C-alpha cells in the first residue's frame, strides 16, 4: 500500500465504511478509522525525499466478526507489515475494537 488514498479505495472495494480521523456524520459499526500517529521521513537540505508515516487503523464492531477481521487483514492490509492489539471491548460504548499499526 502506497498511501491513504489507496487504503480508502480498498475499504470501498470491500464495502467497509472508512474515514480518516473522524466520520463527518454518525455511522454505526462496523467501520475503520485511520490516523497518522508518527512520521519517520528521510530529509536532507530542508526537503523531504522519502515520506514514511505510521498509521493506526481502528476496526470497530458491534460483535466480534472473524470474517470481517480476516477481510481487513487479508484483503485490505495484505501487502503491509502490520501489528495489532488484542480485541478490546469498550464497555462505555458497547463496541469491540481492534487496532492495526503499519507504515506507508
């Protein structure tokens, strides 16, 4: 995956709601939200030559959906090296969440 635009296209192709940062209108799970949490750019002479960002991609679900988790891992993130957190239940929101971390 080269950039966040490609991530958005992959989510659209797989019919998964996606937003960068926040949805403009309320949406019900399941959905994906991405945020760039850090950068590790190669710079010289006050110019960025190679941009690299760390992305956190949160999958939010009403219930644990292994088919959806597999779809995210095998069809959306298939060509990036990712790490993920344990599946977490957010009791105040009554949802499940899995976070993926990768660089693009």
